[in-house]
C-alpha cells in the first residue's frame, strides 16, 4: 500500500493509496477514544474551537447537523490529547459579508481554530480575515471552486463542482443524452461547471437552461421537446421542487439527477412534502456520503448519532464529525508542544489517511478531501423514503 502520511498528500499518490483501502476500519474503541496516549494523567489545559454555523432561516437545519456531528465526536473523544475542548459558537449570517464580524469576534476570543460554515459564499467573504489572522478553519459544507491558493482554510466536505463532475462522468459513460438546468447562484454555477467538465463532450446550448432567464414552465416545455434520457438539475429548495413538478406535468419521463443537497437531510422531507412520494421517488443524487453505507465506521457512527440525536445522520453531520476528528488528530500530533494556531495548521497538513463514516479520506494539496462519491436514489427503505446507495461513482479531490 502506498504511504500517504506526508504533509498535503499529492493527488496521484493519494489515489493509489485510497484505491487499495477497504472502506471502514473505525473500531468501537476509536469512537470512544482516538488515542489515549498522553492523556492518562488527565487534561493539562483547554483548547477553544470556534464553531461558525447558521442558527436561523433556511440553513438552520444544515447548521444543526454540522453542530451535532462536531459535538458528538468531541463528547466521545475528548480530551484531544491532553487538552479539554471548549466549543465557542458563533452565528453564520444569511448575508455572507455579515459573518466577517462573527469571525473577527471568535479570533478576539482567542480560539485556536474555527470549524463550520454552511454557505460557500461565506467562505469567500471571510477568506482574507482568516488568512490574515493565520487561524486554521475547517469548512463543513461545500467549498466554492473559486477558493484557491489558501493556506489556512481546509474542508471536511467537498468542492462545489464535484457532484456535477461525478454525475457528468457517469451519464457520459452510459451514453445518456442530457439537458442541464441551473440558476445564477454560486452553488448552482459550480455544479453546472462540474457537470460540463465530467460529461467531457460539448452539450448543445439549446439543452442548457437557467431559471434566472426563463420560467420553470417554459424550461420544462422546452425539455419535453428535446426528449433527453436524463435531466441534470442543479437547483435546490422551492425552485427545484417547482421545476420538478413542471417537468413531470409537461410529460417529461427522463430520469432526474442532481447534487446531493436536493434531498440531503431535512431537504428530503421537504421534497416529499412538496412533490409527494410518487414524484420524489426515483430522484438520483450524487453525494460523498449516504447513511446506508455498509462500512464498519459508518455503522458505528450512524448508530451513535441516531441514539444521541434521534435522527438519521446526513453528509453535513459527517463533515462536522470529521472536522472535529481532524482537529483532534492535529492537536494530538502537537505532542508536548502548545497547540498554537500555526502548529495546528501545520499538523493538519500531515494527517494522511482519516477514517471517516463515508470511507477513508485524505486532505489533498488544495486542502480539500480526496474521497469517493456515491450515486443514490430516493426509494423506500422500510416504510419510509430514503436516499439509498446505488453504486460508487468516482474518487474525486
């Protein structure tokens, strides 16, 4: 097996290493303590970690999942080495620029690192604040593709174009004809850019639509005339649901593919409520996690999460869990040295393989995870609809 324990894993080396790993490997003891070495005599101090998450409005559910995953890991595994962990919460605002003040306040409070962030636009707004302060930040939702050349911003989630890349490759390999529907917002444009990249061959302009220039009804009618095999829907929330209803009302029978956010976590309940079970059934999504993954790590994590939080874990919860896990490993790697911001950031770059509920991941040279992506389908899992894993799609990062 290739060694990927060096700082900032080169992508080619990590691909070889991840390709040889069986997903899983998190033992029951690892859930209760990653490494008891150095902590037998009890904590020697406290490290404060800021958690920047939305607490109101549309993104509250994502923020709650990030928090619950982060806190569950911390509760089960602290002290991190010889340090107790103090979580300092701050609210990520709906307007990205308004979150800068929250980050500045966390820095003034002396936190050693920051985790969270649900909006990619927020990362762009706080980038300079984080980089200039030299404080490590691990984002727990998608990074914008335009976030480049950062030294202090990491991700335990994914880059916004990756679900599009994964689905584009898959549909191109199946020979499916496609139509593409997006909007003008950053999440959508990243996903559409990724889809074009993954699909590889040119998609005719009359097969690419934006809700910012056409109504969902007119888009649905145009797609009905094209009769594609598949529709890539880079929309979320009410706009996505209105489009799907218009698409089916127009008689379009094409399979629907989307980034995982469309049906992830509480969004699945919203989809079922808006579309009805019949229309929601059959939606395909690409995501870096699914609650039904059959590796040992996920089985233990999902059991603990359901037992503690009383709901099914989402990819957002896993990203929160892994953000805490990465910080735990980095702080432990500091050994007897004080875990300063600079040292924690340096140790994050040397972590190598991380055993996650989604499978084995590793930070690559862009400080984002190299990881597997999965194709899921909304279908019955027992009495309820769920995102059921169909197959793996690709390893991206």
